[in-house]
């Protein structure tokens, strides 16, 4: 039999060459795979954004690519321009892929980015801020960025503008020129009323001040002819609905100011109308020293999808017998300054009452008493707002960032429609049917800090939801709220809970993502079993350096639900439920709160546990002293949080809202001598 010669490819040498080539190819594939994995693990910096500034805070966003293993960080340093030394700021919060999903209304996924804030800055001051991006897997691009930013100054009337004097009907005595009867006569060329109420062009221009002299300004809305010169005139020349429509805008440096003249109380009475002032068509309107009374909405400044205002200022004013004091949920609104006001709603001033569920539903007259007579004192949406030093009571909610829904145009939300960089601080809120403060619907850098919340029937503070975050809750004090200090609902993402004194259990309605607790005092009050029950989609949520008071005889004192350890975020229902009777068991099993400790009410100078035997009972904040006792378990046991714990007095920061030996924050309107 004749054999065919072997082909060249089947010789031993050829086979060896083929195996070697295959091995080299495999090495090349493996090397390419490793290179691709390395590139995905490395971080690539993108756009760095300075958000609209407030008076004492600055917010930032830094977008990145890569870092699939989520181990990159951004350190922050800052200084006033001209200072030689840099100071540490809080590191930016890492965001990437956190989901906020609820019903068919919300479906948001956080971008690949960092975000965060600087606190406790000086108003009207220039700063340099240095950001350093690091990653064990490498930074492909510019790792260090330095930017300049300036905080805003408090809005003030323009000193060089014209001044108009307004007097009420029946005014007796002298008048300063130019003098007008009723606000609209000064604001517009005429205040004609009736069918002609919209006819006159504005008289005021940017920089003008309207000084309103003492008296009550109230139109009779049932009288067709409101014109001031008519025999039938009642006051002020408003249209048939009794609303002051202010459509002439000012500028940031030259607002149109409407101020009390200083010769007695100035009262604008709505006579029970729907809206007293509508400023949706005018930017930079400034109110100071006015009493708004007897109306459903005192100042309407924006409606979702319709119109809104920028630069609204309301200072040192009073709101009495109102359903809503100030409202705007227009996404383009921005840079409001609402400070040093007293706002009183229509709910029972002598009784705390919730709007649903036990114990309220078991009390006489529940159906009537649960109903809305006043909604919220302040509700805003947009960017750059400051709501500070207000005293609020008798509403359903105190101060709200509007729940709103998905950000406009998501995922391509225009920058000027993003709800970012908002300060809510040093407010004193009491006697609310639901929440004292809501951060609901915000995206990045909403900051709720240095506030006091007493007598909140259905949860003190609410991130419901947060789109990416961070939402900061810092140095707040909460007491006498049976449903607890923090109402977590709507799958929020990016919630930072630092340095608070919370009397009440932390218990969630829905899970949260990327949530972190540091330096808090959290004391059980017997309303829930567990003093601290966290439910999170993300294993990188964290908690440490807190002080807890578990409830006596509770089988479960601590709970931490999350995906199985080591697994990626999981947004379905399959989280592991982990419950523990002791802090030691909880810390050992979860790795959380390893530096935390258990405390009791003796850490305070004078704070007894809440008494819910009568859930309608209101308590007076002045009867309590939340300052820490020297050498108590809450002293010198926290961790450093730059710009938040700066100036701590011992070996380490204390726990809770008040650092031993330092001045307590001022809540509510400040003295006028400041």
C-alpha cells in the first residue's frame, strides 16, 4: 500500500509551533482582557461642576468614567482666597448606578460621579477649592482640579433707588411724598380695579423701594369696583380675586423691595382669598417686615410646568392664619432667601395630631382633626435656595423641598432645572401633622442642618426620595415624634446622617441606597422594637461612631438588611434580614458600628424620655437641655468630619448635635440688632 506523504502541518515540529502560537495567542487575549479590566477599574475624570452657591455652603459635582470596582475617592481642601493655608473639607460622596424606583412614577439611576458640599463658610466670600481624585487602579487624566467659587451675600434693598410711600385707606396725619394709597397704586401707574385692573403698566423698576406704612390693607372681593378713586373703593385696586399680581422684576443687585416703613405693623389681609401675592412673573422681589394674614396661600412663586420666579426674598415677616406661607414647585426657580420669619398655620395650637393611623385614629374627632387646614409653611423646588432662622408651627409640614417627581427631561435634565444646592438651617419647627423637614425630590447637595424639630406627629425628617444625593442631615435635634426622627421612603439614594441628636427609633418604610450614619445620638423611646433598623440595597452603606439607647426588653435592638455580603447592589426584594439583640452581636456580624456605643438619657443635662400616654400633648423646647454632661459616654467618642466638627473641644468630636463647651445654635428669627 502506497502511503501518502504527511502534510507539513502534521509534523511534530509543526504541531509544536502550532501549540506555541496558540499559547501566545491565548496570552495576548488574556493580556487584552486584563488590560480592558484594568481600564474599567481605573478612573477617568470628566466635567467638574460648581453648583449655584448659597450664603454659607458650596456644592460640587465631578463626573467620571470607569472605576467599575468603586474604589476611587475625592479628597477636598479649601481656603479663602488669599489665605496661605488649606483646610480639609468633607470628601465627595461616590455615586454610580444607585436606583430610585417607586410605583410607575420614579425610575432614576444615578450617574457615574462624585458630589458633595462644604459647610459653614462665610457669606459673600471668595474661595479656592482643591479636589484630588485617587484610585489604586490608576487615574487616567487630570487627577487634581482647583476651582474658585464665591458664596452669595444676603439680599438687601438697593440703596440708590427711588422710594415710594404707601398708606392705607383712612390714613390720618402727614404723608411723605411721593405718596400713594395702596400698594398697587405705587407699583403700577394706576390702581384702577375692576375690568381695568390689568391695564396699567408698571411704575417701579429695578432698585426701587416701596415703603408701606402702618395699617391694614384689605380689599372687599365682593365689590366689583376696587378702584381707589371710586366712591366704592375699599382699599388697594386688586382684581376680583383680591390677589396682588406683581409682574415687574428686579435684578440680584437691584431687587424691587416692598418693606414696612417702621411706623407700626403692616398687615396685608387676604379676606379668605386663595392667593394674596403672586410673584410667578417677576424675579428678585423683596419683602421685609410685612404681616401676611387670612389667605390660603400668602406668596405663590411658582407652579410646576407653568412659571416661577428667581431671587425671591422674604425677611422678618409674619404669616398668620394661612394655609401655605410660601410656595414654588417650578424647576426653574432659584436663589430664594427666606429668613427670620414667623409662620403660624391653622392647626390647633394646643394639641398635636397626626393625619393617619394609631394612636390618632383611636382618638375622638379623628376624622375632623386629621384634615388639612394648613398644608406647609414653605415648599420650594429648584436650586440655590436658603430657608433659615424661621419659626414655624401649626402646619401639616414645616419646610419642604417639593416631592415633584422625576427631574425634568431625565436623563438629560438641563442644568438650570436641576434641584441642587439648597440650605435649610437654624429653623425652629413645632406642632406639625406630618414632617418638620422634607428633602424630597432633590438631586444633589440638599443640606438640612442645625434645625430643631419638636412635636412632629408622623416623622420629623424625610428623604422621600433623593435622586443620587447627597442629602445631608447634620446637627439637627428631634424630640417628641412618635413615628421617629427620620422617615425614609421612596428608595432614596445618597443620604448622609451626621452629628444629629435624634430621640426616637430609626425605622424605614422602604430601602435606601448609599446611606451613611456618623456621630449621631439615637435614643429609643419605646415606639418601635429596634432602635436602629436599616434596610439598604447597597453593601457600601455604612454606620459608625454613634451612640444608641436600645429599648428595654426588646428582642431585636439592631437590624441591618442588605444583599448578601460581598455582592453587588440588588434592587429586588431579596435582601438578607439580620436582627440582633446586642450592639456587640450586630457589629461583629455586619462590620457596622464597631466604634459605636450604648448610652442613655443621662448624657444630657435635662432630657427625660418622651411621654406618649397622651399623644396629643405638646412639649416646650425651652423645658429641655440637650447639652452634654461632662465625662458622659457621648463626649470625645466621635470621628472627625471636616467642616462639621471643626473646633471640637476635646480629644475627639462629641456625639450628637451639641459639642460640649460650645455655644448652642440659634433657632428661629435672630435679634434685629445683628
